[in-house]
């Protein structure tokens, strides 16, 4: 079995910071979509969320 390569801690921290930026943008279109979906009451009960 091959040994899995682990990045140095500094690289892992950098990747973590990059990952936290994903989806952080809130454009006016996104905010409008959020408000529209919130009026519908959120995720329906009894229906599982999509994974992945």
C-alpha cells in the first residue's frame, strides 16, 4: 500500500483559508434568491437533503 503524502501544516492552513472563502460572496442576486427561498419556509420536512 502506498503511503499517503501529507502537506506541511503551513500548507494545510493555507488550503483551509482558501476553502473558507468559497461561497462567502453575497451579490445582490444571491441575496434576492436567499430572501425568495426564505419566504417559502426553508427545506421541506421529510425529504432528505442532497449529499455531495
